[in-house]
């Protein structure tokens, strides 16, 4: 258990430029009363906006390209070693493209969270959920945060936000809405974990 008044230490895993990760790092770093602190950002590529933002706030960053490891198991075992060496309580996957494997799931049971640009259970198992919703012609889509488990894009739903698709919307007009609302939903999820306790969110 985390001692009373002890901050909830987060690691963020990011494999893209990291727009959501950057926004969340900036928001939490500005909030001096927050019970959560981002202690570590692990990212895969340069340039990375999230890494640049993390360095501004003296948050530790680790560059870990997947291609440096012979397979996904070795890569995630190294991830786990880095996380285990630090006082990390919870992990948020923000634009992280690799499926989490058994060792990480066992080490952080019900403490690995993800954000997906659709309303579960629609448009799962895809990296193009926003465009898929447009192509399918749905009028309502959205964002979901959830606990990571053994199945791809499954796990317990924590928060959801509806985003309406208007006539004439394109990916370019929808994406800014996902960015704006995604940041809010991620922060709301973090507050939920703070309030309910990361060991009780199941």
C-alpha cells in the first residue's frame, strides 16, 4: 500500500510523438496539489514531444527503441527491469503500439491503463479507429480509458467520452476533438485511480 500523503508515481509508455503524453505531463506538473506525479517516461523515437516536455519538468526519460531488441519478450522484460528499479505504482499507455505481455501484467496487476479512440466495444484491435468510424458512417464515436488485461483492447472500462461525428467531418476535423477530450479523460481517469486506490480499481 502507498503510505498516506505519498504521491502516486506514474510511468508513461509512448511509441509515437506523444501528444496526449505531453499534455498530461504538462497538466500534472503544473498541478502542485496533485496526488499523482509522472516519474518516468519511456519512449521509442525521436523527435518526441512528450520527452521534450518531460525534460522541462525534470522527469526521467528513457529512449527504448523496440528494434534494439531481438524480440518483443526481451524488449518488455527490459521495460520491466527499468520499471522495477523505480518506485512506480501505475502505468499509462499513451500512444503505445505494443501489446503488453504476461510479465508486465503480473508485475502490475490492474495497474496498467490505456486510452483508445473509440467507444468500447466498437472499433477494437485497430490503430485507425477514428478513420474506421468515419468510413463506417457512424454518427457517434468517442474515447475510452480501460485497464489492460490479456486481451487486445479489452479490460475493464474506466471512463468514456462521446464525440459526435457531424456531416462533412474528416479525420483532420475530428482529430483535434480527440486530442482535447482525450487529455481530459486521461486526467479524469488518473483522478479516479487516486480516489478509489489503484488496488481497488478492478
